[in-house]
C-alpha cells in the first residue's frame, strides 16, 4: 500500500498493511533542517524544504505542511495579535498569541449581516495596522496557491499532505481568539442569541471557503480546531447548545462535499467523546493531543471514527528512546487493534523534541505496526 491508500483505509476503519505514521509538524522542522523559526514562518520555500526533509528522513506517510507555523495562514485565520520570532521574540522562539480582544460587541452584527470578510476587514486594522485589506486578500490567494503547489510536490515524493484547509474551529473557538476567552465565555450568558446567529454566519462562510480550497489543492481533508469548546471550558449544556450545531453543520457540509474532517482536539475531551458518535461513521479523523484518554477513545469510538495520536510532547522532549518506543507499541497494540488508527504526535512535535525520540516513532511503526 502507498501512504494515500493507508490513510484512506484507516478513515474507512479498515486495516491497511501497517499503521500509518503522520506526526503534526510545524516549528520542529526548523531546528531539524538547520534554519531559524523566523525563516520557517516567513519563507515558504525554506518551510517546504524543511518539511520535506523531515518527512523523508523519518519516513512518514503523511505530513502537515507546517501549516500551524505559516505566518500568512496564522495572520489571516487567527484574530489575535501574534508575537513573532525574530521580531518580538528570539529568532528561534515559538510564536505567541496576545488575545487583545479586537472584536467589539458591534462586530457581531457586522459578521451576521455581511459575513466573515466584512468582520476580517474590521479586525485586521485593529490587530495589524500596517496590513492593508488589499494586501491581506493577495496573501490569501498566494497562500492557497502555495498549498496546492507544495501538496503536489510532496505527493511526487510519495508523502501525503495532511490537510488542504484549516478552519479555526466552531464559532465559539473563533470568538475566543477575537474577543478573549473571558469575554467569549461571558457572551454565552449575556448575548446567547447573537452568539448563535453570528456563529451560524461564521460557519456558513468558513464552509464556503473550506470546500473550494480543499478541492483546488486536491487535498480532501480539512482541519477543524477544537480547544476552547472542550469540557475544560464548557459544560455539557453549553456544548450541546452552542458547539454541536456548529459541528453538525461543518462536519456534514464537508462530508457531503467528499471531504474528510480532521477534528483536532486540544485539551482533555474524554468527557465529551460520546458526542462524536453522532457524526457519520467512518468519515472523520479524531486527532488527540495526549490530554484526552486515547485508550478510552478507542473503547468509545473504535468502531466508529478513525483515531490519530498521541505521543506526548513531554515524552518526545524529555523521555528516552525506549520510553517512546514502548508507548508507541502500546498505541499500536491497543488503539491500532483492528485498524482505524494513525500514529502521530500528541499535537505538534515540540520544539525541544529529541531526534532519537522522533525516530523512535518510526522504528516502532516499522517493527510492530504491520497487520498480518
């Protein structure tokens, strides 16, 4: 089987020839390839070459294009001020977000009436005064062309690109960046109707961007970020009222278009795992970051949804090679039993990960990941 066939088999909850390997790569590509983080974020060609070198050297089936360290995508997709390596931070530091709360109460009406681009046009001058709307729109177009071209180059080397578009999350997650977490949580109580109506327009517009973008680049998987909507922040009542309608709309819309949602779950989602059974069987990937109990996820969702994860960042950075191999073997044996599993890092490979530990993931898959 080739990497594309392995990933397709996993999504369908079938057994490929072996467990595919697809860590979430962003900043770690820089030190491994011998460039700075500032270069990785700002130079598309250096970023791609760093991704390609890493994926080839460690024999991965699928890789992210360091999407979560792409300066253009981050500025456009995340409505919060970035602190950048080489500008605000040391050149090898990880970028940081300052949730300055740029979105005002009145912006809910702007979003509901005129859509995401109108909101974007309001927020950009407040967050990045030096950036014009015209330049931002040109950057969006250029970023889309880069993903198309880089995805094609990856496939020429026998590596599957992970996703063709990133949706920051349900509306609540987006509002947490644009408003700040505290304000967004208060909004659920102070203006629930507006959160729903503006959030509905946000989801409609994001789906309208995601589908053609994924089709254009022929990478028919779309990342949906899920962090602030987790049980760490929300009760079941608020999740059912505000988050599930958005997820229903986004997930069914992507699936109806022939696209696989990649549900990237940061923080501990163990309590909410049963909700994922409401979505179509064998059509999604649930990507876990090591805070969710992945073994419990296998019990609840193993016959329903493909699972991706979840070698912890602490293990990759501070554990031994044998520690990583042992944990990967357990993942392969238990979560990989019967298929439907992609071995990956728990969220991004950390900047301080040890090379021998990243290689240990490959060694584990090649030694124990084969299905008879």
